[in-house]
C-alpha cells in the first residue's frame, strides 16, 4: 500500500515484470484450503514465523505475534495512512477477530452515519530477513472480501511488508526502506496486484509513487475462496531477485539491476514486518473508479487462514555456509536503564549482530551483550544473528522485556 494519497497512473499500466524465474520453493500449489495447516518447511529451509489463527471464536489476535494499528495513521506519520483511505482502524473484535474455525477475520464496518471502521495488524517482529546469499519467503493463505464490482467499490484488502526502520518513525522514511506488496485487491475486481516500492518519494528509480508493479493480474475465485500469495526475496542469485507468486505460480519478478545497488539494498537487505489490513477508499481504488459509494456493502471481511515466513541459508562457491541461528537466546538480567542478553555460541560464527526491534544496534564477538542507557519502565524487543564470512544467519525469535522502575 503506497504511503501517498494519490497515484499518478492506473496500476493496470505499471512496469511489467522481467526475467521471470521458476519457483524456488513451492509450499502451497493450488488454491488454499479453507482451513489448511501452516506448511512445514522443506529440507534446507527453516520456519522463522507462523500463525495459524486457531484462537477461540471472537477473540483478538495473539499479542505475542501481532500488534494493532489504530486510528487514521501512525503517530507522527501521514494522516489517512498516507493513502487517502477513509476508515478508522481499531483493535475492536468487531473488526479484527478469530472466527473459531482457524481463520483471522478483518471486517470493515460502516455505521449509521456513514463512517467506516476496519482493522490493520502488524507482526511484532521486524526482523524477517533473507540471510546473505540465502532466500526469504513470506506466504499467506487468504480469501479476499467476497464482494464484486457492483457492491465492492472502495474495498482495498492487502497483505504486505514494510522495512523495519519504518516503525520507529511512523513510516516517514517511505519508500526508501522498502515496501513489498504481496497481495492487493481493489473494488471487488477478480484480480491481484503485487509491487515493490523503493527509492525516493517522487519518481526516482522505482517510479514512485506507483512503484514497480505487476499490473492487474487475473485472480479468478480469489474473492470467494482461499488462495496462496507469496513473495520470495532471493539473494542466492545474481542479480538478486524479488519474485511474487499466486498459488505457486511466479507472475511478477523484480531484479536488483532495475533500480541500482544502493536503492535495492536499502529496500531489501534488512528486516521486514508483515501487515494485514482492509482499507476503505483511497488513491488506489480511485484509480479504478473510486469508492466507497451508496452501493458499497458493509461488513464483508478478508479471511486469513495462515501467514508464515521461511528462510534458506546462503552458501559460498567454496562450500562455506552462513552460520545457523543462535540457540539459547535469553534475557540474562535487567536494570532500570539496561538489558543484558545471553545466547549459545554458534559453530563457525565469527561475530553476532544485536538487533533491537529488528534494527542492528551493535556487533560483538562474545555470547553476551548489555544494552545500556535505556529508559525505565519501557518495553524493548531484541534478537540476535550469527555472522561469518559466508553470510549472516536469520535472527533468533524476538524477546520482549520491560525495564523496571
């Protein structure tokens, strides 16, 4: 979802994909089942995040995995989420809840005065990244809202990611930190769009605010049944690639040489966080006729069966490989102004990256680290990566700790 309120051109004429590649990983081939388990990682891959949404009926999201975005924009960020959408996002279980049958429900609702509310959630983790020389895959099984072009004007469901550095500053550094749109749909059209946003706000190497997109890709039945949507960021090939998939079919590819090395690295070579939301109105629906209007129905949800992320480590031509993910990661101690971390040594690792909220803050050759000069009574989120000459491991699972008074 673009962070500017208008788009200069309809998305059906976006830059076409080039150099389409065969799928590297096929976790879900056809349309997704209505209540499928999270696919297991194949040999050589690791599941680094997943949620099967098996909560009890009417309950909110698992707060270990997700946080709610509420209101009409990030604190300090652009109003109307930077897109011109008109709903107010809430944490209410009227808008975001488990259905008790293995699905997350995100439901936009119009009240009697014509005001819309809806839901938007993000992963707590911001460290979903491709190891150097490896691959990151983010996948979801989703049913788009079951509306059509006669009653769905203004509907804008999306499954996407932002770069970790967006979170501390309300995404005011968009689009340089990268936005990967894995699935967008607008106005009940039987289609899907995927896009990489990067570079500078206006024009630039990524053709912003439009981005480098797939154009409108046919998606028959996507409004009425579950389908799998995925992105793979592949650092094992040269030039690096970002590939977008619908039901296992690669329909859009962006390569690093399309935008230049610095722009590509800034948009890809770091942690990301996942976002699920249903917007109402805004610049993208406006490019295809606008909405909502008097015929737009209220209360038709996007259903999410699962979301998962997987990584495959990199290797070098000489046979070396990036280190494995550190084990035994724990909070060793806290004071009002510091947090101490500890983890087990990783064979072959020469150093370790310390990440706070998915952003690297330090590197050490030890298996302990103390983060100091912190604020009392404040939550902090940490993870660790192992590093050697061949590359960097995926990060450990994140740990959240609140400093005492």
